[in-house]
C-alpha cells in the first residue's frame, strides 16, 4: 500500500500548538472527517502519521508535510475539504497527493523572518547581520537533550545555504534565509539567539519566523 501526503498551513493561533498536540489534532481530524487511515501493527496499533520536519513552537508555515496511508472514506481530491471542515482555526490542508521523494531527499528550508528592534535600528541590524553571516565560522551554544551538560555548540555558518534578502526600514528588519533542513539542520531561533548575544546593543523586542518552502537537494520544491 502506497502512502499519501498532505501539504498544510499552520498559522495564526495554531502557532501555539506543539508538535505532539499537532499530531494528535491531525489524527482526530481524520477520525472526525470519517477518513480511515493505516494503523501500525502490533498489540497496540495507532494511526500512522508522520511529519518529517517538526515545526518549532510559535513558528508559522505554509508548507508543512504529513505522510499517512489512506484506506477508505475519501479521495485525494476530496480530502482537503473534508479535513478543513473539522480542523481547528489556523490549520488548513492545501493539497493531498501520492507520496513522492523519500524524506532523506529533503534538504533545505526557506524562512521569512521579521525582527523588530527597540528603536530605529533596522539599518544597523541589517549591517550587523550581513557581517555575522559573512564570517567563516560563528559558534552558538544551544540546548541539547543528548549532551550531559544540557548544551552543545554548533557552527551555524555551514548551515546557512543563502541569505536571499535583507530589508530594513525603521525599526523592522525582514530576512529571507535558505537553511539546511537536516543532518544537521538549523533552527532560525538558534541563529537569532547567537545574533542577540553578539549584538546586545541592538535589542530585539519582537521576532516572527515563517516557513515558506521546503526544498530537495536540487533546490526544487520538495513533494
């Protein structure tokens, strides 16, 4: 039995739904919509749903992917409308299709990032960001469940594939970044944490990260 995939958006108040709660939400949505999906084998079978790149809490996205196995109760064409009728505000199914490339081919993520400074500091922030990302190395300490100390160090520069846009106006800096997705990937929060530590004279009072596209190794939209 082949697997299917859902492309969905997670925006608005749904940004506050954790990854685990999102999984439960999608499982319940299939049930409420009358769609039967494949379950795992064993003594305690549970719905098979898999999200290859969990979205960090508070991030929004227009390109989330969920893999599942459709058994009965819908078609690929009808499923988005069925799911959207029962999903909570902020989660919206955009498309459903037969599974494509394996998850290991998922390589890059394009993010739109908005930073607001305490004052008209966006131009200085833009210059600082360009300077930071042009370095040969920039090591940031981040939390790690695997490290005994609870922290590990990561050089973020090799994980930044491209800085595609830097737009500054008044107190607002808008960035578009292409980052490595996995093995290892870079969470924009880690980069922003390093930026804040490196430039404390540029206080950020608000930040928002939006996942715009997931790309394969050839930098084509991943399906």
